[in-house]
C-alpha cells in the first residue's frame, strides 16, 4: 500500500500514541525509542517525534533533533492532518465527552463539515465530513 507520511512534533510520545490509537483509530506500527513512534491509518503514516529526541544510544536523532543553531522543533500551529469521518458532529461530541479539546465547533464549509480537535501536545487534527461527492475522495 502506498502511504503518505506526516511528522508531528509532540511533547509526550506515549500520550500522543494513546490519543491517536485510542481516540482516532490509528494503529501503532512501531515505538522503538521513547522519543519516536510510527502510527498508521489507511494510507496515512503518522510519525511522532519528541523535541530533542535521541536514538537508542543517546545520540541526537530523528525529526525531533535540534537544528544547527540549537533551535528545537515545537508542536502546535495551524497545519493539520484531515481525517474523513461519516458523522463529524457525533465524532466531535464523543471526543469532547472524552475530554479531548476542541479548537472549533463543527462548521460548515464549501465541500463539507469540519471540526478542529487538539492532540495532547496542541497539534491540530481536522475531522472532515464531505457533503460534495468529489470531496469524499
């Protein structure tokens, strides 16, 4: 299966695994070190990296590595993955009841309805319910 990969910087890889696997239907592919995990959901591979993560030998490594000037990547921002769901209102209500922060209410867009939820590090996930057939992919 061909996959697209997205990397999210997260403060706590274990908490992120719990969120994505337990609440959004991802599957854990591997978690070889405390600062890194790979999850999948359909054709999406989600790479989770902690800022300043090291490899198994303690050396700086991976997507959480500091840049040459010492800058560490941080979670958050407005970029996001978008996951298609059948009923965005029901999904949002269930997540909110489970204590997942919603950054928006369910809103109607041009091609569908969406809500923005936050993972444990503040990264956005858009849940999208298409209403136009081409938007259903």
